[in-house]
């Protein structure tokens, strides 16, 4: 083993953190585009939300196949291709003038690219590079998705106000392109590529090398094996609700909802940034907790508290000073704290070999939920001219999810005991 003071696993994790951060910033961008696109093209909020929904669904559906592609062709190569697709898709939105272009560029291209550089990437890197501290590292990597909002949203909102959305799309594309050399220089596929063993692994540990297999067949096969476990469906169902109430509802529609209440766009984006700060803390802490406590009960509290926060949100808009900041702090601490426990429970359910790909399918359910949440809230707002029913329904389904997750581990078919 190398005598480096810093294990190279942490270097790879840092590079992946930056990639996930940028991808999160790209996914957050539509929330500051909705109103400008309405004004410039006359498109309805339901139509724009439809394109966002396509993006979110593809982001999830590509996940399990991305995990299989990483196994077949390597993490580094897969990341590089996905970043090129993201940069191209965002750059092309600068030229769009019709709805089909919005769906093709932002919905399809950006959805495919960001879906590859997503939570399944973090899960694959953690599984391959770390033998210990997996929960903590997954928490840190997951938190980068919220940190992306912290870094990008207030800047993007200010740029949209001053220079227009087209300048913003070009700036985001350039930012993503600048990350490509970082990945090419730093990221490696396996610890053995740099003469290391996985962090925390005992001497003599060798890399797990998957047998050559078609990525499509591998992804479908992993789904077939996972689907035999009831707990897999409980995890997928709860994560569907997670996606509907975070990326789909709040991530897409909080800024437009604030504008409906006369709150300036930059200030509204600042609320999402505040959530990003809180989630960086909350999700990192969740990773630490998932290594030490019953993950089912962690999810129970996360979903239950999120539901209460969403039920409070309609009242928060009416409170002058502290209403929305209190919501942002409370909701932000809980934003995606669900990820580390869900990763761990998925691996315990299906085993280490299928864990990353099975989690990719769970993420697919998350993003189908996100797409449903984004589209549903857009339709509600278009039809009723208010988001209040969407907030209330989301609050109650989160409370339902908090009860659903307590059924995990009670299957008559015992889960596999793995790290």
C-alpha cells in the first residue's frame, strides 16, 4: 500500500463531490427559468413543468443503466461522456424558440446527462473505493446535490434578472465544460489503478472485478433479482414520495410560488440556497447516523418531519419575516437526508453485488416521483392559480411514507446481512 498521508479514495470522492455539485446546479436551474420562459414565449407553467418532468424522470430511469455501464466501461469514462452531454444540452437551450426544443434539449439531453452523474455515481464510488465510513462518505456526496443549489441558485437568479435566461444557460454550460479536465486528470476506476486498496480494507484485499456482461442485461437482471424482495418495493415506494416532495415539488416550484406571493426571485432563490446549507449539514449527519442507528427509524423521522414542514408551508407564505426562513431551515435539514439510510437498506436487502444497480432502480422511482410532483404541481397551479393543494397533499403523503418505511425488515424473507 502507498504511504500517502491522504488515501486516494478521498481524492476521488472530492472530485466526484464537485461533479455532483455541478450536476445539482444544472438540475436546479429550471426553477429560475420558469417565469422568464413564460414571459418570453407565452408558454404555460404546465407546459414548462412538463419538460422539467421529462428531465427528472430520465434522470432517474438512466440511473440503473448508468451503474451497469460504470461496471462495464469504468467510472471515469462514463463521467466524461455524461459531462459532455450535459454541457451540450444546456448550451443548445440557449438557441431554443419552440416547445419541442425545450423538451429535447433540457428534457432529454440534460436529463440523460445528469442522470448518469447522480446518486448512483456516488453509491458506485463508495462501494468501490471505501470498505469503512461508507455511510459518512455517501452522506457527504449526497449533500453535494444540495450544495449545488447553494453555489448556483442565488447567482443564477441574479444573472437572470440582469442579463436574461439565455446568458445563464451559456454560463452553466461553460461551467460544466470546465469540470471535464478535472475528471480526466483525477478520477480513476479502482483503487488498484493507483496501487491502493479500498479505504479501511485489511491488507491483501483485492478489487472486486465484475464478470464481463452486457450493461443492459445486467441492469435488467439486477432489477429482476431485487424485485423478489418486498423490502425493495417498500424502499422504491418511499423514495418515489421523496422525489415527488423534494426535486419535483419544492425544487421546481418554490421559486415560482414565491413570485406568486410577491417575493423577488433572488430572495426566493436564496431560500433554496439556505436549504442547501442546512442539507449539507443534515445529510452529512444522516450518513454518520446511518452507520450507527436503525435506518428504518431514521427514515421514519425524516419523512414525518418533512410532512409537517410541507403542511406548514402555506402559512409560512403569510408570515412576514420568519415564516419562509423557518421552513427553509427545517425542510433543508431533511431535504435528502433520506439517501444514506436508503442506500444502506437497499444493499442489505439485495446484497453487495447488486447493491449499486438496485439503488439505481430505487433512484429511478425517486425521479419518476419527482417528475410526477413537478408536473402535478404545475397543472394544479395552472388550473387553480395556487399551489396550496399541492403543498398539503405532499405533506400527507410524506407522513404516509414515514409509516411505510417501518415495514422494511419485517418481510418473511430475511434480508442479506452485509456491510
